[in-house]
């Protein structure tokens, strides 16, 4: 009892709407990524826009756009170097490192002493 004349017009409309939404997402992703100077390729566009790579490859217009943009030189943004440290800030760091080293030396000494005691107990138990 299936319909001999099924109406697929609604499915076709929905598919077109879905495709238009994907185009919008992809164009927004490309604009944002070029603005932020991010590398553009099929993987990055796919993850940024939330569409499948298959969709990108099957639509020739998008595919050609991505290939063109991918072939352009990607120039990563450079960041300003850190500010130079003053002598007082260097001294603070050096002193904190010295304190840390001293506490680690003390901890190492304590652990070595405990290890000697444990070796002694082990030797005593083995001689019994």
C-alpha cells in the first residue's frame, strides 16, 4: 500500500536548505580563518565550519576556492618578544631557585638515610 506517486519535493527543499546553510558556514569559516591568518585546507575548513570533508570535495566551487587559498603562502603571525628582565627580578628568580635546590638537597639526604636504615633492616631479616 505504498503511494504510487510519492512527493519528494519537501525532501528536495530540505536538501537545498541544508546545502545553503553549509555554504554559509563554509564562507564564514573562510573569512574568519583568513582574517586570523590561519592555514586554510580541507581539514581545517571542515573542522572549523562543522561540515564533512566529503561535502567540501563534492562541491566544485568550494573545492576550487579552498585549493586556491591553500596554495597561497601562509604567514604565521609573529608575537612580540618578552620584556627584558630587570636585575631585581632576576635576583628573585635566582633566590627562589636556590631555596628550591636546598630543599631538594635536604629531601635527598633524608631519603638516603631512610634507605640506609631499610637496607640494614633487610640485611638483618635475611640473616635470620
